[in-house]
């Protein structure tokens, strides 16, 4: 096998390579120009062409390694540019049919959440709702897909008979406290410039000035089991708000929430036909960044 022979390649490279017994050259790089150029290489093995003084062969193989590394770096750079381009195209909505939206697509929030607080009516089409009027308090979330064409919705609501009909001695057991969970899995988004005017409640004071609509089939539970009035029910969800106008005025683009069960749906026997009102507390973009569309804007 022979003894291990080591050769110092020079002070400027600060590198020592040794000929091993298996005709293999091992190069160890100190902190120098070469290491800084090929920073990921801390220990590289080179195949020697022949035994003996292999400094010339070492230099040749070092150049070949540098060329390979340059090619690998170029591939990485090309891949990075390609991925960045794809992300940019997706963010601009390229790759699918364009569509006029109720907001600028590049700034469209995709996740909305908030609170709901309201009362049910006492009757539906002249028929009394048992235990009504109910107080409703809850939380809700609405998620749109990337193209803002489909949505999922969920709400968790606690209900109890209003104190206004709880006669003395104000027995809490007479309030009929219970819960509901509402889920819409395949909602359709209607975000044309006038869809909100045609499909949403209009009795707001002061009036709202814009928004979008989600329609779909809602499934409702009662105290965690299937609701006694049955499923599913057609529902319309509206996210509404205002626009900034004159100087020194404030507005929130998406501020109000309403949920309305369609006439003839099973849930109207309990919730009634009137819209359930709430507030948009927060909205986020596709990547989780908080959108300013649900914050106060001052002109």
C-alpha cells in the first residue's frame, strides 16, 4: 500500500492534499478564497489519475468541480426565478378566466371572521315560533378560495329566550338555553359590482355602499345533534361595508355581516325569515396577512 504522501499546494490556497492508499486524493480547505467561492464544500475527494505528484491533476479536477458547482448554482437560480414567476402569476390571477370583482383582486381578503348578535322574530308567516323571541350570540368564519368563486362558512351560536318575555320570578330554566352550529361547505360567491344590491338586505341606516354575497346549503345542529327542524336549508350570507368619500371621513370596506335563511327552508321555523346581523371583526389575505379592508380607513 505504501505510506501516505502529503503535498502542500501553496500558501495562497492554504490547502493540503494527501494521496491515500486507494489512489484517492483528499483535499481539505481552510478559510481562503476557494472556500469562500465554493462555501458548501468542506471536504472533497478527488480521484487521482496516477500515483505520485498529483498537483497538476488536482488543479484540473478542482477546475472541473468549480464548473460543476457553477452549473448547479445556475440551475438553482433558474429554479428560483421560475418558482417566483409562478407565485407572481398566481397572485395576479393569471391562468384562469378574468372576472370583474367587487374589489381589486390582488387585494381581496380570503378569510373573514366576526361576531353575530340579534333576536329572532316571534312568528313566521303568522305562525308563532316556540320560545321566541330568542337572543342569538355567536361567532362565524367565512373562507373564500383563491379565485374568490367558492366559499366555506361556519357559525357557532348560543340562543335563549329573551328576558323581555321572561315573567317574574325570572326563572333561568324558562329561557330554553341551547346551541346551534351552522356549516356551509360548497358556497357560491357572487361578487359582481351589483350582486350585493340585488341579493342582500337594504334596511341599513346609515346605508351600506358595497360588498359581496355567498349562497349555499346550510346544515344546522341543535345542541350538537341534527336540528329537530331538519336539514339542509338554503342560506344567503352577505359581507357589506362602505367606501371612503370626502376628506376627514372614515369607512370600513367590509364591516357588516348578515345571514338569511330562504323562505321555505326548514331552519326558518326556528330562526325566522329576517336576516341575522353581525360584524366583521377581521379579514386576512391568501397568505394569512391581515387585510386593511376590514380596518378603519380615513380619507
